[in-house]
C-alpha cells in the first residue's frame, strides 16, 4: 500500500485506510474519502500543494499533509 500523496496524475487507487487524529479522519470522511472509494489523482498545484482528486464524480483538493494520512492500493 502507498500513501495518496505518492500517486501520479492519471493514476487510480482505492482507499484502504485513513490514519490521523479523530477530527482529521472525520473531516476527510465528510468530504467523501471513505474506505473502499475509488479515486483518481488529477494533478498537483504548481508549487506541489494542494493536490486535486476526482472522488465520486466531483473534483476535490486536499493538502499533501492530509493525503499522507490516506493509504491506498493502486487500481
């Protein structure tokens, strides 16, 4: 398994776990990042942070520090 921040544009992965403080985990889950969800890495911002993802049919931007908390398996 890899952390979400290690993916490259165009790669797809399935979320396998989320690690962090309870409030951070809850915030990520409220945005639709749930275990078992298929995500696609779209791009990084010009300076590397944040990253853009496609999740459940919409685009979502999160910080790299948040992406490191999410463990994924490439699809």
